[in-house]
């Protein structure tokens, strides 16, 4: 589990410099999704599913970048009992977040491949 957290932290640090471009890209994808929902034509019907997938990818990357910038401090033996329990709870919380991000990423990969193969 710590390996997954380490990789997510590394990806978050790599994506931090391009965060503004990622925000703009996601905002454009969301605008395109809204346009596809509001205007009914053959072009927008074909564009709706890819724009939804792209906006979901952008939001997932932005959330992962913000969530996994700082990992919780490791548990130290000289800490008090309450500090160690708090550290373990934070690590458990981050582990659940990492599993959720991994699950959502796998779902988005599956949806993206399904969209490309149809």
C-alpha cells in the first residue's frame, strides 16, 4: 500500500507544474460537455461521450494532484500513544483514498478503451 502512495505522490509532484494547464483543459472539456448537452445536433451527439470522459480524466488528475502532494508523516517510536494513533489513522485514510483513486482510474481506463473500440 505504501508503494501505491509513493507512486501517487510522485505523479502528483510531476503534475504540479502543469496544474494551470490542466485546469484550463478540464474547464474547456466541461464547457464542451455543457455545449453538447444544450445544443442538439449530430456533431454534439458524437462529441458528448468523449467530452465527458476527458472532463472526468481532468478532474481525476486535478484531485489526485491536490490530494497526494503531502503524505502523512511516518510513525515515530518517541511519539506519544495519541500521536501514533493519529498517524496510523491518517495513513489508513490516505490508503483508502489511494485505493479509491486507483479504482476510479481503472474504471476510466475501461471506459476510455470501450469508447475507443466502439
